[in-house]
C-alpha cells in the first residue's frame, strides 16, 4: 500500500510516496541537507574508486585497503576484487568473509547493501539499491533507496542486475544477464528478465 503526502521546501511543491510497513525505505529530496550529504559522499566515493581503479589484480593488499576505506569497515584477507569497480557511495556496503567481486561491477548502496560470506559476483554485475519515482515531474526531485541483501554462498553471474528491495537467499544462483526484481528463495537458480525460478539447487 502506498501513502501519498504533499509538502513544500525551497518553494518546490513535492508529492511523494512512502511504502507502508517498509521502514527500511530511504527517501531523499533534492535541495535538502540529506541531498547535499549524498552528493558529498558520491564525490568521496569517486575519489577513492579512481585510485582503486588504477590498481591491478596483483595489487591485492592495496585493493583491500582502499575498499576498506571506501566502505569504512575493514575487509578480511579472503576478500578479492578485480578493478575497475564503481559506486555512488560505499559507506552503506557491508561485506562478509571470502567475497569475490569480478571486474567492472557497479554497486549503488544508498538503500543499504549486505553481502554475505562466500559470495561470488561475476563481471559487469550491477547491484542498484536506488531509483526515482515513475512520475516525470518527480524524477529529478526524489531519490529512493531500498535495501538489498545477498545471502551466504550466492553466485551472481556475469551481467546480472539486482534492483532495490530484493533479498537473495543463501546458496542461490543468479544466471548471467538476469534482472532480479523480486526476492529469490534460498537454494534456487533464477534467470531471465524479469528473473524467474528455473529450478531448485542441491548437492546431489
């Protein structure tokens, strides 16, 4: 259920929406202190990722150090990232142990991004917690962040996209090129656009 409300700020009339029973949704309006902080954090992230993206696969320790600076938490020695890597924030990313991130991935983490232990992320994957209202008059005025949770031992294959509000259950696989718009149950292979369940996964 959506709740609509109207308010004014800096002479601009906003009509916004909040999703009932989802207190994890984050809404940021243009020309507010929250918006200014978001822009400042994006500049910070771009400075760090520019330095990170000059490194190579052999610069493992330096990559870990810069990524730890980016997310403001130290990653473990099992963490591997192959540059380049892109983000619009970084400080809302939480990384488990032994995570592997292949090259050319993009994480937009404003809504919160939790990545569990032993997760493998293929090249060209986009994990995007943010979006904008569909209404044309509101798109440039409002940024909406919804959390994404990636469970333990998930494999996200090349070129997949995961949209805000999604939880991927442990041991699941996101097939290459998929667009995931809904929760994925544990131990499940999904694929397609939009992604749908293909089959269950087990070790037998």
